[in-house]
């Protein structure tokens, strides 16, 4: 079996949506029999650390995990001149060793050094494939590809870099990059063999950025719902009398949860339903205030961030998973909340751009409700439809049988084809 160098700074421990995506893929590859070495250094924390899921996904004999401490030798506007000056020698070292520089490059360089140390200790480079997953991997991938000629599969769960996110998240695909960042960008296009994306719309968007990448050298591999993880979820039956809706994850700016609350307050005046709505994660105080203004305080509950498995417990015990996006020309993202809902066999209610990935999914698989975030009348209409479906016990179903392309067997087949 092939040996895979899997570079995913956000993977283990599981503390964010990015890390759950990347750790599931590592687990599946190892379960397929590939020898996989994971290099992780995640310190982001959307969720508190989830030891239960972490332990399960790490217990595969053919997977080794190496944790790298993220470097803090970056320049900060808020830091003192003395503090920033102390970072200069290290950043010069990185530049002379890699030929690249941008503020924040010290962490990818730390990962690169850790990999080079392992290669040296094991008597050479013995990998058949290198997979990089997202941010903090660019310079690592470029350097190792140039040095060892290994096949490089670069995955992008989001646009890259941040500046080229679509508005309002960033400045768009044609945002001008600083000189050194642009050199990195050009090198990625030159050296990566295959680029993978979780949605076709994200792939097509990135091809506007990666002008030297051919479509034939890309693949779409969705985020994954994994059946084995359901053993860790506390699956409570949803109440037949109360419609329970849950949003797990951030609904802060630029997302627009207030659109859903306003539409919900209108719909409930027309359809008499007992309802409970949970917001779990990061939200603004203004959202709490709005729920009071709309007289929804008795049905809306705000819950601080929970572990990933606890979020899945809550989704499993509710009827519908709520996904809120923001105004965009096109919804290119595949939110992990979508596959999390399918993993728990729950339909989704989306407040999304009129054109986008979630609309594609809902219309193709009939796994929930899709509403236009810029048309409150449409949001009201779809909420009323959901409320009436609940009263008639006809809420949509979302599971492996209905949407198999989001589950582990199908994803494994795609990787087997890619890695053969």
C-alpha cells in the first residue's frame, strides 16, 4: 500500500469545522490500508477539544500523528517594536531557506522543519503521495515537491488566500496580492499535481484564481458524513409535538441570522406550532436583543460553544438543522453543518444566496428547505412550508440512502481512484 504524507495543520485535535473535515479524511485513508503520517498543529478552537472523537479517529494502526507547535514568530501591529524586531532573524532564515516570505510563514516553516527532521531520522523520503489540506501548508508543499518530486494533491476547503474570498468575506477572486504572496500563489499552481475541492462551485471559483491550473487536474470530493461516528452520539427521539431547530457553529458577521429570526416571527403568526430554536456556538449580543424585540425569547435558546460530539447530540435530538449564510453573488461553500446534519439523519433549512451549493444539494436530493437570504418573503414562505410539514409529520429525510455521495464509502472510492 502507498505511503501518504498528510499535512493538515487543522486536523488533530478536533476543535473546529476544518479539523473535523480533515481528521475524518485521514481516518478513512488509514482505514483503507494506506500508511499515513499526519502532521498537525491546530490551535483554532471553534469547539472545545473533543477527546472522545479524537481518540476514535486516531486509533488506526496504519496512521501516525505528529503534532507541531505553531510558531508565534510573526509580526503584529499591536506588538511593541522590540517584540517585532526579535522576529526579524527567524523570518530572514525562513526566507533564505525557502525563497518565500509572508507574515505568518513561520508556522508552515515549523511544519516543514518537523517533516524534514522525520525524513532524516528515518533515512530518507519514503512517501508515494503528499496531501496538503488548506492553510499553513503552501510553502511545505512547494518545498517538498521541488526537493523530492512526490505527487502533490492540494485540497482547498475554502478559497485561498483569505484576501481572495468572495465578498463580503474577502475582496474577490481577482484581488491583487503582494509580491511575495503572489510568488507563493504562482508556485502552488506550478507544482501541485491535483487540486481537490468540496464543491464544484468552489472549484470553479478557484479556477478563476488559479489561472494556470487545468480543470482536468481538479477533483470534487465532498466533505464527509461518517456513519461510524454515530455510535458516539446520544440519539434522542425528537418530540412529535414540538418542532426543534438547531444551528451549530458561528452565526456572527458576515452571516445574517437576523433574517431568519425576523422571518420566523412572521411565520409563527400565521402557523400555530410549538417550536424551540437553539443557537449553539458564537453569536452576537445583538442577536439576543433581536429575539427579545421580536418576542421570541421563550422559544430561542443561546448556548455557548460545545464539543463536536455534543453538537451532534443536539442535532440528533432535534428535527431540523439550520444553516445560515450571508449575501453573496454565488454560494460557493459546502458548509460542514450540511454533512453534520446528514450524519445525524436530519434535514437542513438553509438561509442562503439565491444561487449556490446548498440550493444545488437541496434541489437534487430533497433533503430540506432552501430560502433566499435577500428575500425575506421567500424565507417566510419556506419556514411556513417547514412548519406545515411538521404538523403533517412530513419533514424531509436526509441520510446515507438518500445522499450517499456525502458518506464514507463513496468518499473512499473517490480517493481510491485518485490514488491508484
